[in-house]
C-alpha cells in the first residue's frame, strides 16, 4: 500500500516564517559550532605536533602529555556544543531537551558529552529543530575522536622509535 501526495502533505506541519527563521538559526549556529570545533582541533593538533618536538621528555611522559592535552581539547569541544544547546533551548522556538528533570547548563554539557562520544544513553531526548545540532554533533564528535586516535598513533610511532 503506497502513500499519496495528499497523505504526505497532510502529515507535514505548515512552515511559517517563524519556523523557518528558527530552523535557520539552528542551522547557522550548528555550522558555526562545527567550524569552531574543527578549527580548534586542527590548531590544537598542529600545536601539539610542534610542541611535543620541543619538550625534553622521554617517550612515555611525552605520550601522556599528548593524551591529556587531547582530552582537554575534547572537553572544550564538548563545552562548545553544550553552550550551543543551552542557548537554543533557552530561547523559544528552537526545540527542547526533554528529561524527567529541569535541564540546566551542566545538563546540556552532559548531553553534549553523550552525543559527542556517540554513547547515546537516552535519558535526555532532543525535540524540534535542536535535533539537527544533535545529529551533527554525533558526526563531528566521531570524526574528531578518530582524528585524535590517528594522530596519537602517528605520534606514538614517531616518539617510541627514538
């Protein structure tokens, strides 16, 4: 049994100017946050590449320094997304994060960490346009985490050979 165009069009809510503006804000904020995180990540890894060469440490402490630095940058990236969630849910029309308790700033950062790592616990559920940020954060987090893993592997090969 197929769907007719009437069935599909009747199921979709009418787009108002307010809805389009809200969705545009979510999309633009999402793009800005992704750009900020990718540039931050690139600059951090670039700085670590040159900085680790200058540090006079044996290979083991050097790799530990690398890991802790990367963790710090991932935490900053999670916070950037968390602040974006808090901004969006604090302003009407951009969606909401639904939970069995009131959502505050730290809850937004927690939710961001769950999404960034693609853990997906499900105790906080996105509703409305904010879902676009959620899906994009999962993809961005996956890319940045795997980028960090690849970078760490290359650095370990380089420093453990010497």
